[in-house]
C-alpha cells in the first residue's frame, strides 16, 4: 500500500494545501525527505502567491492532483547542506523557484535551460526524482537539489524579493532571449499583476519606454507614479487603443485569462514582437493578417534556467528592483486567492510563512 503524505518521508512537514478543485486551502500535515548529499534543506521565510498557484488549486488546466501545496516563490534560510554541496552553507539566505528537478544531461540541461528539459519537475503538483510527490512553499521547510537553489543576493529583501523567483525570471528571460532590451525602444506590458508590474520595472532598468496595457483603469496612477511606467492604456478604451496603433516595438502579454490578441498585435510596429506568458485555460485565437502584413512575431516563454535566474536576481539587486507586495498571514490565503481572481492585488501577495504558519 502506498504510504501517506505524512509517513512517506522521515521528516515531518506542515503547510496549507488545496484538497479539491474548490481550491480552498487548509492546514495539511505531510513529510519531507532526508537531506541527501546534493541537497539543501530550507527553512521557509516567505513565499509569493503566483497566479499559477490559483490556476492549479482550481484545476484550470485539468492536471492538478490533490492535495496540492502550492508556492514557487520561496525565500528561506539553508538549515542543512549535503556533503557534495559547494554553493551553499548553513545559514545562507537562499531562493527556490518554479522547478526543483531536471535530468541534468539532455541538450536543454547542458545549455542551462533546465526549464525546457523534458524531465523537468515543478516545485509542486509534480513528481520528484525519487518518485514521490512534490509539495511547494506554502509550508515550513523544503529539501531541494543544490542545482535548483539560488543564492539570494545581499541587499535584496526576502519578502519583496521572493516574487522575482517566478514573476521576475518569467519576464526577464524572454526580454533577453527575444532581444527586447534595446534602450529607447517601446515596450507594452499587457496585464498589470504580479508578472506585469515586474516587467515594467525590468523594462525601465533596460532603458525602454514602457506602456502598461490594462483592463483596470484604476491602476493608472500607480502604474505611472509608483511603478515608473511612461504611459497607460486602458484596453477597453477603443479611442485610446486606436491612437496607439503601430507604436510599440515589443509587447509582454501577462494576461491570465482568455483575451483577444488582435488589438495587441495592432499596437505593434512592423517587425514587432509579442511574447505571451499568461496561461489561460483555453487557447487564444491567433489572427494571421496582422502577423503576415506587418512581419510580426508571436512567441512564448517559460520561466528561465537556473543560471539565468541567478543572473536576474543579481540584476534586480543591482537595480533595486523588487516586487510591490501585500504581505499576508498564512490564514489569509483564501481571501487573497479570491482577490487575485479579480485582479485585485497591488501587485503580489507574499505569505509571511515563518511568522504566521502555526502547526495545528
Ligand atoms: P496576476 O497577478 O493575476 O496578473 C494577471 C493580470 O492579467 C491581472 O492583474 C489583470 O491585469 C489581467 N487580467 C486578468 N484577467 C483578465 C481578463 N479577463 N481580461 C483582461 N485582463 C485580465 O497573475 P500573474 O501571477 O502575473 O500571472 C499571469 C499569468 O502568467 C497567469 O496565467 C500565470 O499562470 C502565468 N505565468 C506564466 C509563467 C511562465 O513561465 N510563462 C510564469 C508565471 C505565471 P489588469 O488589471 O492590468 O488588466
Ligand atoms: Zn509562478
């Protein structure tokens, strides 16, 4: 008989899990493996709340298997390191992001693109290399192979820095890969949530002109005065959208729900590039005419490899880029999820795990 989550490993662990597709999170006892030779055990301090956590607890994509302990924007302290671990020592501040395993020998892994390894395993809602289920960062501890642990740069706050581990790398990687970093060029950021607001900040650090394209008119003031965007476009305002046709070099699309690409493609100049990062539960329609007639391109991107994630953290530390967060207690998570579903977050919830997760 398969062992229960509480007894399959030697070390007790505690977190909050969704038990079914209602998505309601509640206390959950499980266990973590012993720290292996290549592992780092992390006491979790903070964990960001990504919209992917929400998609997963609600089974939006049809491959959630419960119980799910979400959380892949983890900052904590290394409490134990295996004998082969060279990059970290006990007491170091470390980060864990969206992936915690890969084959480490395929073409993607050899190119530091573990995120595209066919055997890559996610931090939660996945099976790890030992054949047991992975549980994420809405919990007290996690044990991770050192390859998937990040050095958390000095000067980067643990709470507002945590969201960089997913939101940060997810917008940074495509900007680098698709050549969206040329100073003075015009970047549109569609969707001003967790990913979007970090994209604004990273875009500004690259020297771009940044316009937010949002369905929420009430975010305009903050987009410009707090986050540093140059301008703001309400996607439901046909006149303003029309006036902006053909003005953008690149668009980063972070919208989490099904939406029309046609108006966004219209905003691009000839040769413009649109990168879709959002993962709506149904396919988007791809209008061909604007692509063909304007030699435009649509691409995608999935987080980033470990080397590039470290590069991104160092870049953000250097440029003082953090997320704007609402710090919540663990037992406020269900309310936070309801608000996230309504695009009502300024601009990332982060759980104060160490100070609010108490065993029940
Ligand atoms: P988020 O904080 O909820 O932000 C998404 C934003 O999309 C919202 O704030 C809202 O911005 C806009 N939006 C939501 N529903 C909309 C609708 N019906 N019509 C138009 N706009 C809408 O989510 P997030 O954490 O940034 O994640 C965004 C998406 O990226 C999710 O689907 C997530 O799963 C995915 N994701 C992908 C990767 C990857 O590697 N590719 C990594 C992480 C997350 P406005 O209020 O400004 O309109
Ligand atoms: Zn995420």
